[in-house]
């Protein structure tokens, strides 16, 4: 199995972050394997697969690059630069484009576990072609609903950081992705591959969720051979499938969050509008999201949230530019009891 030796300082300096490029690469991989984990992913795949296949059919070099880049056990490193957080897609994909052609060919050979096919040998434009393909997938298949994806990803980060603060790193990391768990003695198993242990005690780890449910990977930035005093520590990335899913959008919003059932007893106890907000907060949501799905005004939603906060039925946590609200354990108990008695 592959495991990393970490330290208390490593974990203290680590954080969760969102990455438009990581989300795009995970979607590219889903298109490549033509696999979906749930109906929402299947609907997305059906909507975009034919366009993706036409794009590759018109560009045999890029098609060969994709086949080579997705190795059986390893992804070509230059395709997945380690996320830094708080960057837009253009900034992130520029790092793919700026990779050296020599490094790109070497990474592809590692992923293939052998020599490159003739069509890729000695090419100087592989990083540019990879960046162009990622930009195509972002533009056509990810950016149109990035705001919806971002809400799902932010909710995952809030839920995991809450679990981290309550139960510690072992619990937070153990449920992150298949094959990953805390081994004790400062050892973090990151996958099930038979790779030598790796010491990351002087590094920082960034944990990055993506919505495609079957895809994740690890990445790192190579430290300079002779780092100067005060240099940024090496950065490692763990990309994992988030706990929520990107549900299929339905015409008219049917079956969405706004149609959630509210127990009558809970509505009588709290009032119908406030009870609906509490039930919806089984998954973290922002104020603007609650306004959108409930149809209530901003002032009304704000009053409900203040009262629920005062009653310790919900908590809030900042995620990037958003403040997300979510039910506390007491809120879960109250909603569960009312549902059981319905």
C-alpha cells in the first residue's frame, strides 16, 4: 500500500480547498472511462459524451495523449498540478500549459509503463494540447453549472471540517476516499498501491473534493533542490470524491430541495417556514441558496437562521466567500424525532 509519513505540523498547516481544474480533470476522466456512479452523473455523461468524442476524433494526437495519460495505476503528473486554492480555472490550467515538453513526455511514459506511441514521440506541443483539451471540457461541460457544483463541494468541505473539529484527523481522513485511512504513528495511507513510504513531514497537504464519485488522485509539487530560507514548503494534494452528489436537474425543480417533506409536528412547533429551513439544513447551504429553494425573502430566511442559531439547532461555518449553515446534532435529533413520530 502507499502511505505517507506526516507530522503534527504537516496536519496543522493543511487545509481543504476547491479547484476548478481538479473538477474539470475528474470530469475528463469520467468522460474517458464513460462511467457514471449515479443517475445525475449518467445524465451529465449522456449530455456531453458525444461532443467530447467528436472533439477527440478530430484530433488524433490529443486522443493518443489522453489514452497515454490515464495509466492503469498512475496519471501523468503534468496533467494534475497540485491545487493551491482560491485560484480560477485560467490560472490553474496555465500551469499545465507551462509544463516542459520533456517532462510531459516523461510523465506519459511513466503512466504507460513503457515507450510512447509513435504519434506522441518528440512532440513539443503536448502540454499545450493537454491544456486546450482541459479548457474545452471546462467550457463545454463544467463551467455552465459550476455554481451548482461549487455548492456541493462547499457543503462537503463544511461537513468534513466540522467532523475534523469534533472527532480529529483519524475520523476525517478515514472516510475521505477508498483505500485511504489513518494508520497511527503519524502514518497516512493514501491508496492501496504497493509504493514505498514517502516522508511529507515538512510539507503542506491540500484536500480537494470533486463531484464525480469514482475519481480521485494524489499530486505534489517537487521542491527545489536547494531551497532558500523562508521558501514555501512542498505542497501535496489529495483529490477525493465529495460526500454529496451532483443531482440531475429536473424541469420545474421537481424533486429538488424545495420539495423536501416537513413533518407536521415540526411545523407546528417551529412554524412551517422555519421548520422547512431546518429540514433543508441537513446538508450545508448558504443564505442565498435557502432563499432560492424556499421562495422566502432574504429577511425572513435571516430571521429564521438567527433563531435557529440561538436555539443551537444550526451552526455556521465560512467556506471561501460563502457562509454555510448546517444542522447541529441537536437539530438532527429534533428533526429525526418529529419524522419518526409522523
